[in-house]
């Protein structure tokens, strides 16, 4: 009995009165932030692609998101929080007469049930990071040559949450998917790596490509932080924090 009482006390002190540990279905649309554009979020891999994107890991990206939101008073204490009844439709890259190749709903595909990457039950802020891994599950965008449009995919995630009727403030972030051509400094490193490859100086080439990967990831991380900063300003404008 004493153990049960202690558990209840710990649980109650971990949340303020009226806070829900998970987003509740309130019957009204969730408050969804726009996609804050920093980085193209597009890339191509496979076959003879010259400069493929360097993706951020979900773990590294979520660390950035948690750190920046934590500074603003948002404690993303819960991870992998399911949104009951919310799914993102399966998408496929199809030709559009006005926009070219774009992601569109593919009715024959199986929707993906949405689970928030992180949630703060006190501020009711939930977030999702759209990564290359999520793209693999949610969209078909090619065969041997695979296209990624993570910014567009984040927009579809937004649409699904907006219509969900869950009580939360939601923000979707996307991997900027930068590559060796993204900045002047990364272009210089890639040029040096290519020259070493032609010289068959493989040890130096490998070191140069590792340096390139680190530089590209650092640039993507800066762009992701900018997305989060815009989201924080949006939350303040909504009175959520």
C-alpha cells in the first residue's frame, strides 16, 4: 500500500492539474504550425548521382529539437506518443501537369499510423521530424534512383494532424538534406575529394569525404535549428508558451 501511494504521489507531482499525458481527442482541429522553410529538403540517391544528400539521424535531429525547445520552456518529456486515429496517407511520386513530379496520395498504398516523436503534456506541444527513414515508410519515390522531398512530406503530415481533432500545438520539421554543393566550403571539400579520387589517393580521399560529411551535417543542423527557432516564435504568437 505504501508503495502504491508513493507511485501516485510521484505521478501527480510530475504533471500539473488538468494536464493529459497524451494528446486528447477534443473534437476540434489541432493548432498546426506552417512548415518553416530552411533548406530544400530534397535529394536524390542511387545509381550515378553525383552529390547525394547527407541525412541527419533521427536521434541527432531530435536532440537539436529538444535542446532548442527546452530553452524556450517546452519539455518534450514523452517520446513515441501515438495519435489515436491519425494516419498519413501513402504517397507516391507522380507527374503533375503544373508542378512536374510531386508527391501525391496513392490510394492503393497503406497509410502510416502517426506517432509523435515527442510531446510535452504541460504546454501540449507535439513535434515530428520528417527524416529519410520516415520517407521510406510513407512514400514511394523511385526505384534504383530514389528521390526525396522531405519538405513536401512534412506538409502531408501537417494536413493529417490538422484534421485529427486532437488537443495540441503541433510542429513538423524536416531534414534539410544538404549535400556537397550546399555551401561554398562544402563545394571546396567535395572538389578536393574528387581530385584525390582521380589520383587514386584513397586514404586521403576517404578522409576528405569524412570531412565533407561532417561539414554537410553541420550545415543541415544549423538549418534545422532555424526551423525550430521559427516554431518557437510561432508558439509564442499562439500564446502556447
